[in-house]
C-alpha cells in the first residue's frame, strides 16, 4: 500500500474551467471534501473542493474534477467546475450519477444575506444559524463523463420549512436507486443532507435555540425537480451518507453533532425508497469524533459488504467545544470499518493512516476492477486542510479481513 497526494500541497495551479477557459494561476488555501464516481465505461472521477483565502466552511471556493482511465492508478488534468459569471459554491460540490441516462449531476450552493442583514464581510457560521442568510441551489450536468458541462441551473427544493436556518447537501455524494421492489422508485436520485432548525417557539438563535438534524432530498425525474424526503429527527444528526442494499433497504448514517452518547454514529433505515426512516439510534461499533465519513457497499464473491471510513481520535475537551456542548475528538488515524450484516454491526479491519497525522473527511469507492479507492483530508498538522491523501486496496483482501 502506498499513499500519494491528489492535490498538490501549496502548488500554483492553472486549470481549465467548465468551458475550457484556462484560469489565472492561483494557489488553493485549503482542499476539502473528496468524492468518487465510477461511470458505466469504468472511467473514474475524483471530485474535491478548493478554498481561497481561508479554510473556513464559509470561505469562497469552487469544486474541481480529475479523471482516471486506469482504475485509479493515475489521474489526469484538473478541471474547475465553474465558469465566468457562475456562482462560487461555498461548501463543495456533490456529484450524483444518473446511470440510467449516463449523466453526471453536480450540486452547488450559494449563500446570501437576507434583507436587513446585509454586511460587507464574510458570512460566518453564526450568521447562518441565526437565520440571517438564505441559500440557493444549483445543478450542472455532463453527458460526456465530465469533459463538458451545462450552465448551472437553479433548483428549488420543495418542502423546506421556514424554520430551517441551514440546509446543506454539499458533502459526499448522492445515489440512484436500483433494487427497489416498487419498480417506480428505481431510478430515483437521493441526496443525503443535513440542516439546522430553530427549536419550537424560538424566533432566533439564542441560548442554544438551534438544533442539528439530517434528511434526504429526492428526485423522481432524474434531477429536474427535488423535494424533501425522509427526516432523520435524532437530535444532533448532521452530515450524512447513505447506501442501498441488495434487498432495497437504505441504510442512512449520520455524523453525531451532539457527541453523545459517547461519540457514536447515528443510523436509521428506510424500506420505502427514502420517504421515511425507522430505527434511529446510535451505533455502538462506530466511533465518531464529530466528522463526515466515507460510506459504500459492494458485493464480493456473492456476499454483500458495507465499508465505512472515519477518523479515530481521542475525545476532545468538552469545555473547549464550540457551538452546542459536545465532546469533540481529534481528527487523526483514519480507520476502515466493514459490516457483513447490513449495517447492524461494524468492525475495524484497517488503520488507514497514522496516529498523530491529521485525517478528516474521507471518501471510498469500490471499482469494477476490484479495488477500493480511499481518499481523505490531511495536512501538515491537526486542523490544517492542506492536502488530500489517497490509497487503494484490493477488495478480495478486504473480504478476507472480514472473516
């Protein structure tokens, strides 16, 4: 196993945008949010976000794309997923692959001041949680495997209550259903999302008047229109990931922003294609240092596996946590977990990265060539998002570790 860096640390970058126009030379301040997609023809796509001037979640940035034609051994030219006049996204871009039409969709999001709150400064997390901003969502499409893209088109997500002060769908990736017993739901696109909402009776963010939750958004017309689907109402559910099992069950797994009990992931299932969720609970065997995770499923020699990646860090100091009270963990020592019982239990099968070396958000993808791709945010020290590291594993070898 070898590690490599997919995004050069501190390198000066010049890259074409979505229309082929070369950018001015620039250096990304931070790189965040890796993600993978495999196309029908086996082409692999690697998505990530770049931040300019700051690594804060609210900092301006854009998404980028690289392609591989050799199973992930090498990656080609970088393309910036924006064009002159198009909106910068401020949280990354989330791909979902419509395999039925061999079409890529990429979500972007912009945030804007509400009337009465305009200020000539960078938005901050507090501004968002207080409901002083509003969000707009955009989709661009590619029908040639990411070589060319359409202009961004604004999308209105139906069913968003006014009390939702933040509505994110900009980390990880979406899925397309194909194993549903109700054939009308096969082809449905699902994006896992998270949100913040005011507590009942609250009119602003005051003294903990905002709560984190997660939810799904659904499209039954291949991304033309979107609506709110199932709601994960476990208090503290945040950035989320989802897989579809062979029997059609959806397993929905969430970051636990509340940090309790004992920093464990939140999980639920859906038997109706993402309309509703049931069984919401924390997972004893999945540690969560309050971080986004990689999540995927595959079949190896006729047996179904779920793989999961997340940092394993020491518990943080509750008195130093920011936001709502919680136990933050150190983002280090990325672990690879596996489940062979549909997500009921998980066990660690690999320590991917070293203890003491920064490891944060991650992405994994099983390929048609029998590999598991794995990428994760890293950096020169804990908390500095300067690098994305990458490695691959043989799926057959991982299956042996699950025995």
